[in-house]
């Protein structure tokens, strides 16, 4: 979470001086946060929710994903096989997390509405 920085109207995990984030640089940390949540608890739910919202924002009308984010989704289409798969994995994990009956309202509120996932 120490690397979370503003990027346009959103927030992403960025190294100092970095001005854009690749789809995988957003989706893989999200997948890791959701996968490790049973071990670390809810300390990173708000960050996971923001990353989920960013992945959703990067989704294109045809269902594919922008390859990079610079404050707005980049519409480039090349070389995204892994990034698209990572985004789908992260969104599937977010949906599974939110669908668990044991989730509290506060946990759910940290994420975009489940209908968007």
C-alpha cells in the first residue's frame, strides 16, 4: 500500500517517477490481495476495492481491457494476452470474495457494486 499513488482521478500502485500502470501491474496485486486476505485480514480491503474499480474502468466496451492506464484507459490493443487473463482472474476473485455470505456490509462497501463485477 505504500506504493499507492494518484493516477488521474484513480489510484494505482506505482514506483516513484512512474506515470502509467500496465494492466498486469494493477490486476496481479489485486489478485494477490484477495488471495491472501484469509491470512492478513481486511487491512487492505479499501485498496483492493480501489484496484477492482480501476480494473473495471480499464474494461473496454467489447469486454477486452486497456493495456495501460495513464489517468484514463489507453485503447491500445497489442500484446495483452497475459494482462487480460490477469484482469479476469482478479475480477473473478473479487466476485467470489463479494459473493461470500459471511461478508459484512462494510467489507462490501469497500468494493464497487457486485453488479459491476
